[in-house]
C-alpha cells in the first residue's frame, strides 16, 4: 500500500508543479541631455535618495500615434558623463535598472516600438525622465533590454 501511494505522488508531481516565475528584465538607456539646470535638479534628487528606495525612474518616449510610451525602471543606477564638445553644456547619462516581469510583458514592446519609430525618423527624438519631483528631457542615444 505504501508503494502505491509513492507511485501516485511521483506520477502526479510534475503535472502539479507551480509554473516557473518569469525573471526581471534588465534595461539600459543612454541619453544626451542639454538642459543642465534640469539635469542638475534631477541628479540632486538621485543623490539624496537613500539606498534601497522603491523610487522608480519613469522614462517616456513619443509615439507616432501622438501619445507616448513609458517604462518605470526599478532600482535605477545612474552613470553620468560630461561631454565637453562645441562649448555646449551636455550630459551623457546611462541609466541601468530592471523591470518586473509583469511590467516588462505589458510595456517593453510598445516602448521598443516607440524607440524604433525615433530610429526611423517617424517622430522627434526626445526622451523624458521623471524621478520623484524632478524631470528632464533629452535625446535617446541607445536602448538595451536583457532578460537573463
């Protein structure tokens, strides 16, 4: 009798296994920002945010349809480079973070499509960043998505 119960458990185990959880999607955005004042305000807010904060960076691109497409990047990490060409105040910002699986499934494709419309020249190249109460706009240079 014990052998029968063990066989039933083994036979039904895999079919009742919980579905595998989807992993987070890593995202990297590289943008060029010429609004020095706007960037400094946003960067100050980034620097004042405690580690482990749940604050997200919202990145928004225009869409050919006249609307916009946004993603909320969780745990954003910022790398800032100052560009000293042509006497203009420019900042090259690289943002790396992640999207939850649910958000990625709903938002990556439309956001990627909006970036491709910029690439094709169908809409103006403008990306907006909002972090807390600060915001700034610039030009999208590169966009990467990675799912481990």
